[in-house]
């Protein structure tokens, strides 16, 4: 910077501002790149090649604006406010505004943040495979005959699950398998217990329970092998890992997530007292409903019975009976009258027939004479003396012989003018 010292010391020897800013820019940018550790306090993505974020020192109140490309942010993984990172920065001077910025060429999540980024990448991978899909989750039985429990031996989680479950349903049966709940062998132990309980036909639901802990303590419950084993289990699995704020990947793939072991006890079996009250209430409502329905039906039946047609079923038929009786009387009268008319007609016809019959003539004193051959005798010329003649009277017949014949001259008829 000798040129800067030789000029600009007096008003008469002033130099242009741009020249001074250029000298500062050249001096700053000769520093080159360096790695720094800081915390992301502001990150806003935009649709532009250059992205901006603000980093703050983790031990002091010092912050700086950082520029980078979208590719650098994507390569770093999911970054959120509060994430601690290490970044390779190159200082730059923005000459137009004489503003100091840092150009970032690489970002890495540091410490716990790196672990969280790894877990987030695993979540995205498993989610893309559909392991967290709600359609894959199995429903828990209302009242399981057997409950499998995987937890630490003599742990508070084991006592919480057993005690609270038996308080809710005293007759419940547990099949307990102890396993390491943290450390290198945790995931393998839990998978072994899960496989054994899943093969037990008497177990209807499996609970994996553990108390709270740090991220490192709960890391085995985000193991990819354990997560896939839970997803492949045929028996419904309940995850009761840690407390409400703890969220290992096992919670996402389990068929049911319980916030605590105590909450798991409440979710896997019903409360016998509540169920008894519910049954009692249901019976009371059913009884009230039936009583109300019977009252409605009884009122309807009473109304039906009060109707005249129900009190006297023949009342509605009485007018028809009267009309039938009238019709029968009228028919009887007509038949008698018709029979009388026919009887009179028959009597008159019979009288006429009888009047015209030979029998009636015989009753008036006449007789019918026939010859032996049956021929009617109508003239004296038909017989001779001694001939046999049959005479038919009204009450019988006589056979006679002709002793004499007397012929009568035919009567003459006078025609008067």
C-alpha cells in the first residue's frame, strides 16, 4: 500500500474514492478462501443463480452475508435456520457499495446437524418407497389376546406399559422380550425380539417402548434395518420411543405412534371401566328407545282399536247385509209372482188340452167304437149283422155284436137368402 501513503494526506493531494476502494478490494481478496464454522440464521431461496444466506458466529454476536449458487445449497442437504455448518468462504468487496461479502463454494452440516441431515435423507428415501404411507398401516385389534413388549429389562418404560395396561384391562396377557435400548447392539436386539414376537400366533400387537433420551441415544430407532423390519412385520407395531418431542424414524413407519410408554398403554387396550360405563349407557339408551317405541306403537294400536270398524267389524257390512236382504226379498217376491203366473198359464193350457182330449168327450157320455182290427167305426156301412164292435167308455171298454143296423138319412142344410 505504498501508493496510498504517498498521496491523499492533504486536501490538495486527494485521490479518487474508487481508487482507494479498489486498493482495499485487491488487498482483501488476496486473503483467499478459508473454512469457518457458523450458524445459519437466515436463508431465503429465490429463482436466481445467486442465493443469499446469513451466518452468525456461534460464540459472539458477529454475522455476515454469504452468497453462493443454488447447487452449493442443494449439495449441502436440507438447511434450516439454526443449523450449524462449516463453510469454505472467500472474502469479496462489492466495489459499487463498498460492501464486504463472502462467497461460499462449499457448505457442510457440522456436528449434530450433520447427523440430522443424514436422518433427513434417510426419511426422504423411505418416504419415496412408500414405507410411511398410511394405507400400509394396520389397524390395532380392539382387545388383543396377547401383547408383545420389547423394552429394556427392569426399565421405567416396562413398568409404565405393564402397570397402566393392567389398570385399564386386568386380564391382559403380555409376552415380554428384553433388548438393549441404546448402544451398538440396540437395533439388532430389537429386530430379534420383533421377529420372535411376529412369529408368535398368540401375539396380536407388538409394543416397542423406551424412555426419553438424547439424539444419539435414540439413533438406533432410526436404523434403516430396524425400520424396514417393522414395515415388513405382519403384526401391528406400536412405537413408544422417548417423549412427545422425540421423533425417531421408527415412529413414522410404525402402525401407531404413542407419545410415551404410558400413552401406549392407553392406546393398545380399552379401559374396562369406560367400556362398562359405555355398555351401561348404551343399554339405558336402548331401553329408553325401546320404551319410547313401544309407547308409540301402543298409542297407534289404541287409535286403531278405537275406530268403529275395529270395535265392530260387521258394522261396515251392515248396509250391504240390508241391501242383500232387500235383494233376496225382492228376488223371492219376483220368483213367487213368476211361478204364480206360470202356474196359471199352465192350468189354462192344461184345461184347454183336457177340453180337447177324447177322455173329456167320453166323460160327457160319448163312446168310441172300433172294429176288431182297431179301425175307428164312423159309419154303419163298415159293419154287418153279427159283427164284433169294441166300445170304449170313460172308465173301460165293452165288446158287443151288431144285431141290427139302422141307417139315418143325412141331414140337409138349408141356405136362406
